[in-house]
């Protein structure tokens, strides 16, 4: 008589303990279903991303105090929003993954964004808290759905994050330049975004989630924290470089438009190109090519902008790599890299800040490239054999798109 081995929850815990005792750590140890979305869904969520960023930034800028205020400077006001909106994504991401709240978090973020808009210019700190929390919840909830449904590809992440650059640029223009333009029409866009979230979010079946766990890689102890740390360092450096890369370029309305468009183009195309040519190949070519352009642009916008496009191409790769390292925690991985994103800007904006140019900037980009290369190479190193938690067999490794030779 043939018997099919079925492993219950206590057996799963025991197997996980065996893996840890043998210096092997499973990268995926959850089997519950959760909301995901397709590439088409990522497109709709990307449009919602644009709306959220535009409304949050414009609302915060319009409600910020004047720079000579005794209460707080406008810079500190905006930095407070940035820290809540981006650094808050890591703890929010952990909670969302822990309690399966992806779609609910995205919807809550949209509602809080609408409330921040309605609060008006005189709400001050309330706008910062509402917009910051709303932005963080939407980003990590929608981002987790996109990453979880990406099937190991970088393109969906790029499709989702790229419109945020346009939203950021739009928010800055509405918050600083076009102050007479009313924001209330964005309420209709937020309502449409809520409908989009409800329509594109699909519930993954527990069986599919368990199959994903079966295919997930196993790494030696300490490898996953090292991979995440390298990815975060690369993102932080890229953020600083993107912040100072256009220093010296002629200021004006054109620059306010050009930088978001360049960042959008880089993030959008980077994911597709990485899936086509390999994550490592694309990342190294993009970063190494961007380094001299950004370091030695010398205020030439037509050198700096291509550098921004190339540098931003690695954003989808880092997000997809974080998912590969932490497949059970897409929201948490997304949040960690967003925390690194805002951390990278702090040296440039804090009092007495550091805005590197020339050789120091070149070395920073090269360091970012080296860190990303090491992280991606570590992702290719999988411990064998893998112990499956649902059946006693060893399956073949899933194809990798990390480098062309493994795609």
C-alpha cells in the first residue's frame, strides 16, 4: 500500500528547526494565501501610486510653515513627512505580511491620503501624519501585492514604482509653483484608485502559496541579512546620487519636469531590460555607465539626465532581489529598501549636509555597483539539497534571471 506523506504544522516547525540546526535557513516558511496581482494589475496600481504621491507631497508642501517659522522650518516639516512615509514602510510591511493585510493596507492608505487632502492648508502637523501614514500604507500594501505576483520577474516592480516619480514631480510643482490650482479634483482620482485596488487584487490559493514555498531557495545562516544589507546600501547610495546628481544644472520649471521624467523612464525600462538581459548584466552596465555621467556632468543637464535614467534602472532589480531573498515577506522587504531610500537622502538635506560631486560621487556609484553585484551573486548560491515542507522529494531549481547565463 502506497502512503502519501502529509506534514502538519508541528512537523513543519520541526523541519524548520532541523534546517536551522544544520546551518541551513529556509527562505520561505509561510503557506497562507494572500492578495497578489498581475503585470496588468501592477500598471493600474502604478497609476494609483502616481496619484498618492502627487496628493501627499502637494498637501504637505502647501500646509508646511514658512521657512522662518518659530514652530518648525519648512525643511524639517517635509523631512518629517519623508521619514514617516518611507521609514514607516518597514514596520508597516512586517505587520502587513504577518497578518495578511495587503489589500486592506493599500485601501487604508488611499483613504488617509484623501483625508490629508481634505484637511486643508491650516491642518499643519495633522497633514504630515495623515499623508505620511497613508503614503506608507499604500506603498507597502500595493507593493507587496505586485512583488508577490511578479513570478520572480523585475518588470512588475518597475511598472509599479516608476509612476511614483511622476507623482512626486507633480506634487512638488503643485505644492510650490501652481498654488492656485485646487487639489480637490484628485478626490475622484483617489476614488478610482480604490476601485482599481479592489479589482486587480486577487486572492492566492493556499495550495499555490505552498507550492511557492516548495520552490523557494535555501540559504546558509546569515546569507539573507547580508543580501538585504547589501541591497539596502546600494539603494541608499543610489538615492544620494540621484539627489545631488543634477546639482549645478540650471534651475527652473524644465528641471522640475525633466528629473521626474528621467527617473520614470529608468525605473520603467530597467525591469524589462533586466528580465531580458539578466539582472546582473543590466545592473552593472547601467551603474557603471551612469557613474561618469553623474560625477562629471558639471551642471550639464544633457549629461546628468542620461545618468539619472541609467542609475534608476536598478530600482526594479533591487526590489525583485529583496523578494527572492525574503519571498515570505514581500511587504517587509519592500519597506526595508524604502527606508534605505530615504536614509540615502539625509546626508544631502540635513544641516551642514554632504553633497558629493566629482571623484567622491564616482566612487559612491562604483561602491553601489559592487554591493549590488555581491548581493545578486549571493542570490545565485543556493544550498542543496532542499528539504520540501509539503512532500518528501527534492525538486529542480527554478530558472533564474539573475544573469544571462542562468536565464
